[in-house]
């Protein structure tokens, strides 16, 4: 089981992918992660996928909260959000 205190200490999203440099930054243009040792296409794909991590985490947390409360409307909304995110990533060849 992951250390929950570490999960809550990550750099808050949204994160943004600079597909030319392979850098992923936060809203203050601070580098969250850089992917330099790959070709241009791999840098772009890696940056876009990594930039989506805050949304993925938020969606998973919403599913868990909804499951624990027995309220399934939030799970439906989280599933729709996940499907939309997957569609965007697939459109960008991620």
C-alpha cells in the first residue's frame, strides 16, 4: 500500500506538457519532470502522459470516495472523466 503522506505531497496540478522540450511544468512554470534522453516523439508522448497524472489521481480518488460512501453517481462522473482523459491521450498518440 502506498504511503499516503507521500501521495499528498506531490506538486499540485494541473501540470502542463512542453512537447518540444519534454518538460512537464506546473502552473508556475516550475519543472515537475523532464524527459531528455529520448527522441522527440518519445519526449512528447512521455510529457503528455506524465502531465495527465494529477487528473488520473483525482479520478481514482473520486472513485474510491464514491465506493466508500455507496454513492455511485460520483463513480459514474469519474468514469466519464477517465474516458474523456483516455480519449484525449489517445488522440495525441499517448
